[in-house]
């Protein structure tokens, strides 16, 4: 699944509820999920890590959607390598 398909799926699945919740609450949920991901990386199994990565992606997609932004466009910043030096691998 590519990023735009995933973002559209999250919009269909959770979009109305997430918009009602609003951007500040969505950011709070995203940060909470990042904390859970950090815990899974430190002490969890690979399955725990995969689960938490998915949750982080879902909340990030919701935030992008509420902001009227595309995850594809955001990822495109890195399409040519490092956005600062333009190389891959980065030589900054």
C-alpha cells in the first residue's frame, strides 16, 4: 500500500471522528503513540514494534489529512536524497 492509499483509507475509516477531535488532540494521540513505539523498540517484540509503527502512521496520516497535506508530498522532500546536501547517502 502506498502512502496516498493509506492516507485515503485512514480518512475513510477515521476521518470524521478525527476531524471532530481536532488537530491538538490528534497531535496528542500521535505523541502518545510515538511513546508507545519508543517503548516497543526498547523492550518489545518485532510484532509489538510493527503494531506501534502502524499506529504512528495512522495518526500521522490523520494529522496530515486534517492539515490538508499529502503524506506523498511530504515524503517527496526526500526523493532526491538528503534535502540539505541532495546526496544519498547523506554527506552533511
